[in-house]
C-alpha cells in the first residue's frame, strides 16, 4: 500500500449561493429528477435528496443549470435494467455552463449502463465529486468542442473506458494547437481503479478520438492485473474521420499490479511529463501510427500521426524514462516527430482549473478549496505506508508570533465525502518546522479504503489543504 500527495495547496473559501432558484427533486428516481429539471430555468439549482434510489432510463437536460446530490455515497443512483442510454445527457448547444455534482452512479456492468454524456460542445462544464462504479461501457463521454473539467471524481471498475473524449473532427484540426490553453476537456484530481472487471483486454481510464483535445493531470490510477494501456490516445482509424488532435498528460500517479502498457499514443501532438509509473508494465510508454489502411501502412507524413510530441521528467519505479518504444520508427522519428526534452515555451494551464475554485454552490459534504497564492505554511507530504508499517510524513511550518507565544494548530484528515476520519493533532505548537506521521487508519483504528483524502492544516485560524491518495490496499 502506498500514499502519494498532490503538492498544490489550498485555502478554504466562502460558499456562495446560486443566482437562480433551488428546486428540490422529490426523490432520486429518474421521473422525479426529470420533473424537477423540467421546472428549472437558466441559473437554477436542482437538488437530489440523500438515499439509495433505483434509476431506470435516461434524463436529458439543457446546459445552464446545476444538478447536485447530497454527496458521494449519500445520494446513490443505481441503474436498473439493460440500456444503451446514459443516465444523464447534457446538451450544450445553448452555450451555457452546466454542472453535475455530489452523488454516486452505480452501473450494472457487464450490462449496458453508461453514466454521463455531454453533446454539442458543452462550454465551461463541470462534473465533480461523483463516484462512478461499474458503469458499462462508459462512465463519462464528451462530444464536440467541449471545454470544462472533470474533477474530484472516483472511478471504480468502469469498463471499457471510464472517460472518453470525442472532439469536433475537422474543425479541431483546423484550429491552431494551443497546449497550455483552456480549449480542452480537463480531467484532474480524480481516482481511477480497475481490479474487478469482466474483460481485462478492453479497459482504459481515458481514451480519445475524432479530433479531441484533453488534459489528464494530477490523477491517480490503481489497477490489478490488466492487459491494455491505462491512458490511451487514438489515431485516425476508428469512428469519425479524424484522429486525436492534442493531449497533455502530466503529474499523474499510475500504478498497476501489471499492465501491458502505461500509455499508448497512436496519433496527434502533445506533452507527457512529470508522471510517476509504479508496478509492473511490459513497457511504460508506446508510440505508434494508427491508420485506416493499416497501422504503419502509409507514406510520411500520415494522416493525423504524431508530429510534435514532447516527453520529459517521467519515471518508472523511480528511474527516469529516457526512451520510449516506437512501433513504426520509419514514420515516428526521435528529433523529428517526438522529443525526449521539455517543450520550448510550454506553460501548463493554471492548476487547479479555475472552474473548480470560482465561487459557487458546493456539495454539502465536499471539501471546498482554493489555491493559496504565496506562502502556505510549507505543507507537504512525503513517503508512504506499506505492509512493513512505514507511515506518510507530513511537514509544515508554524510562523513566529508577535508575542513569541505558542500558536494554535489543527491537523485533520477528511474522506471524499468531507467526513472527518482522523484528527492527527489539535493543540499548540511553537514556531518552526514540524513533522507528523499518518499510518492510514481512522481515529478509531479502522483501516481506510483506497481513495482521495484531504489533509487540512489550520494554523491560528488560517487553513491550507493538501491531498493524500491511498491505493494498493
């Protein structure tokens, strides 16, 4: 078992109300939720009560409203019966933002039971604080020139693919590439796990096709014994008429008991940097050409093939990845089409995504957070917890008080539902650097499950947050 931290720090901010009306669905049944949505207007919030509800069929909604449950594993929607329809379909043709948050969607894999589908280029959408469990054959799928963020979600045993990003085909390829910009579907601060699925030959956490642009960052994946790649980018072969346009894959923790590949890049351009792969992989990263006339069967440059890919600062079991496997070396050449160096002039998009920190209504059990600008008490987490009994080490600094007296300090850990699971310290500390440890157990000595946990440090009334992910248990 291991712990990993996301080093970006956060400061809690005030929860604001929505600008529209609040409409309460009578229950979490499809008919009651749809009835509440039908009453909603632009800017309204539709709330789904806590409870476990059988959920048959599909709901359609226009962008412009927020749909929110009472929190992960508090509002639970259980799909019933075989259906190719998504639980929720969001139409972004009106250009308005949309949001779904604070619930668990449970599918019935291997029976068709997909989760959320976004169509017609949803703009500034947010899907957050949702657990997707055993959704088949997608948990989330986007279509068109979508721009927005999927954040703080948990994906457990969804297959074939948890998140599929489809783009706007030729239009995407006609626009200038903009790595580091907001013209993409962002997936960040999420936890992915595939250990108990029906077909270990067909399962990815993220995949793309038909001109998409996606950013996969600051996520954790934790898998059992699997065959295919965890992170996937398609070329020009299946589905529509164009392949993936661009991708940014960085600062992820990719763990598996065994996988054939960590990442398979089959086309398009992008950056892959700062990722940590642990476990057993036949190869951590593969590059190839994927085409309609046969893989590698074309004259350079092939349609939508890799032409500008930068790979740097990635490691596999603690060792730097200095080279990658290329299946079609006559088409994809080092120094021409891909580079094992940092991309000149590249600056990543601000993290966390601005949509996750702008004022708005939040799930009642979510930990609300905002990035700290400047000093944040030096909060960091290092090390890990494993079967030998080692603990994660938490470091922070306490500033000097004007009077020179001891300063009140609180250090607490919350689960993804926002529930306090452990108070590590509550008392006073003197100025200077401090270290504490956490063994991965709750306050009543229960072994905590895999997932994302929030570490909250409060010093003299000022709070900063970090994240710890438990996996491998």
